[in-house]
C-alpha cells in the first residue's frame, strides 16, 4: 500500500525544504520512535542497542560481508542482516512489510 503525504501534512513547513522525515513504526510488535527516513540512503540500519531491546537472538543475523561507509567516511562492519516485520500507519490505513 502506498504511503503518501497530503497538503495538510505541509502545515507549518516552509517550502522548499530538505528537512528529514522522522516517524514511529511498529517493528516486530515493538513501537520504535524517532526513525529517520533518508531517501538518499541505500541501507536500513538498526543500531545494536535497539536490536538487543527487540530480544531477537543474535544467531538469527545473516552474515554481511559488505562494509558501510559513514557520513565522515569511516568504515563500519555490520553485525549482520535480518528480516523484520514492520507496520506503518494505523488501522484502517496501515501496511505491513518485511524489511531487511
């Protein structure tokens, strides 16, 4: 299902803008707040502290060989990847997807 924004969502926003979009999502039945959506990024990143709070065993992570390069050019090696169920929106206007 398409997630879109209407003119009402622009209330109080000075256009043109390049503000980040920050949302709250339900991930594996846990509410995660302050999720930054960066449409210029090619990676969906979950920090280890948040992963630990989901109480998913680390052995469910799949190995990842490709490092990530941070904003300052530093190289970061991910602990792994995992598919998680993500719910966006509230009923009746919501969608559920699997994200890696």
